[in-house]
């Protein structure tokens, strides 16, 4: 059972409107809003994946840039690189991307080939992907350490007795 509708106003400007419903538990959705939400979520996921990759594998932005210049699909490339990251780890992926870039081939197949060649040269078995729950993935977030130079400024201008007094909490 619906009536004319509801308006959300900012002064005299209409911000949003939707049909009013007295049905219990009815969910009222505007198709245009849903489409925009789906698009925004898809784009946000793409950025989140790219950020995760670029924070842990420093050579990946250059590979992504070169691939984009050649018309590569960045979403698919990012997903493939993340799959390789999960199987081989960040250090191995970094080395393989560097090899692919040296060869002038910014493509996931070149990265995969370099990973396999490195693995075979060390006579290692193929890596197995270990599926992790979303909670476990959230805990494995890369953390960039910050410089400790700022702490040196705390000590500058003091003599050693000041430092010792501050550390022990009492006079010596």
C-alpha cells in the first residue's frame, strides 16, 4: 500500500524523493541509486586491490602504468597479480615484476613465467595457494615503518645526565 511519496529537503531544494510505503518490512529502492552504488563499490574494490598491491610490491605501479599505456585492462591485471602475490609472496612477485619490466613485457604472463623460472632454478615445488578467511586477510595488512629521526630531536640539547635521569625516573 503506497501513498504519494516522501521528500528530503534542504531548505527549499529537494535532495531526494521516494514513494511512501506502509507495508511492513518493505524495502524501497531507486534503481538509478542502486546502479550508482554498485559502480562505486566496484571502483572502490579496484582501488583497494591496487593499493594493497602497490604497498607490498614497489615495482607494481610501474608495471601497471606500462600495461595501461599498452591498453591493458588494469582490473584484470591487478587481480592476476594479487593471485600470484597470494601464491608466491611479495618478495618473489617483486623480483618477477622486475624481470618482466627488464624484458619490456608488462603482462601477467611474463610475471608468471619469471616466477616459474625462478622457482625451477631453485628446484622448489609449485606453491599452493592457501585460502584465508576475510578476517585473517584483514589482520595481514602491510605496515610501513616511519622514520625514527624525530626521536633524535627529543634528545638534542640535553647532556647525558638529563637523558639518564629521564630514563630511570629518578636522580643519580
